[in-house]
C-alpha cells in the first residue's frame, strides 16, 4: 500500500509518500510544494494541481490522507479570515486530489495522528509545537536517512549561513499524518 499524505496550506503544502509492505513502513518521497508565487487561491490551486499530478503519476498512491481543518478558534492564533481561507483551500486541494486520483481523501485529526505516532507535545518545554513535531519526525526510523531541505541565507547578519528550509515543518506535518494512517493498518 502506498499512501500520499498532505499538510495543506496556502503558502506551502507538505507531502509525504510512504509504503507499507510486509508490515514495514518505508519512505518513498517527501517534499513541499511552495505556493507563494500564486496570486490567489485559484493560481495556488493550479500550481498544486500540476505538482500533485506529477507525484501521483510517479507513485500511484492507493490512499490519500490530509490533516483535518481547524475546528475552532484559539486565542492569539489564526483570525477568522485566515481560517476561512485555509478551509477553502483545503476543500479545493482535496477535490483536486480526488479529481486526479479518483480516491476520496481521508481527513485525520492532528491530535489523534500525533498520539498514534507516539508524539506527546509538551506545552511546558518552551519549544514550540512545530519544532517538537519536526524533531520527532527526524528521529523516527522511517526518516533517519531523509535529506531535509536547506537554504542559504542571502542577506542579514547570518548571510551565507545554510539553515533548514521553513518547508521542513510542512513536510514533518505531512509525515505525521501519513505515518498515523499506516500505524492504524499495522
């Protein structure tokens, strides 16, 4: 079984392709689709559609999983406008995945996904959730050999320094969603 997992966002959509064979989970590919060049949701959807077509043609997934939409407001985080925009794009993206593959994407709650993977988020550690997720995925046996994307800074006090690309967070989120869907199969 080959599963395509998506962490859908309007600026960068992370994806992860995992294979479950003989009760062993193997990383096939993970990357991010950067959408910042799209002027509106429709241009972003066109960019996403083109990349998804390539991924689907290459790996032929039999299952598609996505992170479930935010279900409520949390103080200090996303505004109603942002949540609405993300929900619209999530719907558009799920439809594109369905149209390309004929597979109905399965939405997975992020809290449940983290729990299934054995990830416990510590609110008292002083480390933000995204970093805790990325650190967890990096240490997971499936991702030990994965080459995380980097970028070289072009200006500022750290000019010339190579750091992890911010898309690593989106890839890690997609990895958690994909892993959790396969753990349920074991």
